[in-house]
C-alpha cells in the first residue's frame, strides 16, 4: 500500500482553505490503495495531523514521521497548499532534492506561474492576449496620474504573489488608489496594477494523465460582488459558477486550445486551472492556478463531475500519474 503525505497549510491567507482541501483529499482517497497522512506546513512547525490532533513533528531530514511506533517514509506527496510555500515552488524544490514525487507542477513552473507578472509576460510571449499592467515594489515612488494615463480606470490592484484574491481591490476613482495600494502591500512586497477588462470570467482546467491531456468543460463565474473576490469565492450564494459555460463553439475551442498550449509551454504537471476574461473584442488571459481548490464546491471538481469523473477517481488519477 502506497503511503501518501497530503501537505497543506502554508504561510498565506489561504491557510484554512488549504487545510479544508487536504481533508477532502483524504476523505476521497481509496483506503485500499493508499495510506494517507495530513501533514501541516507552518513556518515554525511541520507536523502530522490526525483527527484534528497534532501527532508528531515531521523529520525534515527525510520528510518522515513516526506513527504507531513505526517510521513512515512517504511514496508520494499530494500537494494541497494554496499559496506559499506549496504553490510558489519553495517546498517542491525540497521534495525534488529528496526525490519524492508530488502531484503538482515542478519548482520552476510553480515559481514562474505564482508570480503574476512573470506568468503574464511568458503567456504573452507564447501568443496569449494579456492586459497591460504596472508593477510596484515596496518603497517605489508612484504617480497616480501617470498610472491612470497609462491604464485608465477602473484598474485592479493586487499582490504579485498571492492567491484567492487576497489583497485585491478594484479601483474606480483616483481617490481609491492609495488605500488599494496599501491593502495590496499588506499581502506582499510586490504589487501589480492591471487594466480592467470588462467581460465574462471563464475558467478552463487541464490535466495530463500518463501522457494524455484532458481539457475539462469550461466554467463561467458570475460574482454577485463587484468582482470575484475572497468573499465571493468562499461564501455560499455570493457567486454562480456555471458548468458548462454557455458560450459559442468557436470561443470554447479558443479557450481550450489556449489553455492546452499554455499548459505545455509552461511545463505544467498534474492539474492546472487557467482563468480568462472574455470581452466583446477578445479573450484575455488572467492567470493560472497550479494548485486549484479541491472541495466538492470548487471549480475543477465540478468540471470533472460534469464529465462523470468523481473526486475519488480524480485524485486516484492524479496519484497514479506520478507513482
């Protein structure tokens, strides 16, 4: 029986979401095939969590734990950390050194895709349409008038390295800029001010299993807030997620083809979700999420369910792909 570490937690505002994802993964892994353990990663402690109780610390020399008087060495890692250090590559480099396979994209892809500016620049170089943006680092001087002259209004102000819309604001007036910039910097040392694109928000998930690519049905996200912010993402009734999206066949092909191309070009592994805005004029790439949500209410599992793929099967396919 294969021993699987489900890593979760992390250092970002997505900590609780990650813990919940790990619980869902454990619940849906076949106990006849996998012996799974939830491993919580915090800055000052890595530990095995069982039934809500901290059992023991992880030995970071070989990423092992003690359970029932026995030393457990893991055959693989199911990465359920949304944000740092599981989605930015930090933890994945450690697993690479220990030669432990994991379910998500590798170190380089994770580092590049987690950095929104780098990811957009690469996607644009590969042919995807991207929206103009300006990047600021802490202590950089900025001129609001100059930014508005370049990007217009409204704009989105967001941390360059974060997820789940943590620290993100939509700025509609000049007076809102300073507060939005402070809010974004509270969640990261580098921020992006991005031109607003009016349109429909679409999500396309892609997964490669044993050399074969699966492109899932598209989802349209309709937020009941001003945009698909943290509250809309994680509060029931605050957003409608429609799968499959009601779009024409030509647009569907474009979204799926663009996602499949970026999946290959960015060297993604496991599953990844690509987000877009579809305006009247064109399709605009926003970002890619290489550790998407895993709950039954999350977008990717809903897309898989529409194809007749249960969470049990989805997670099993993910692990079979690396074992």
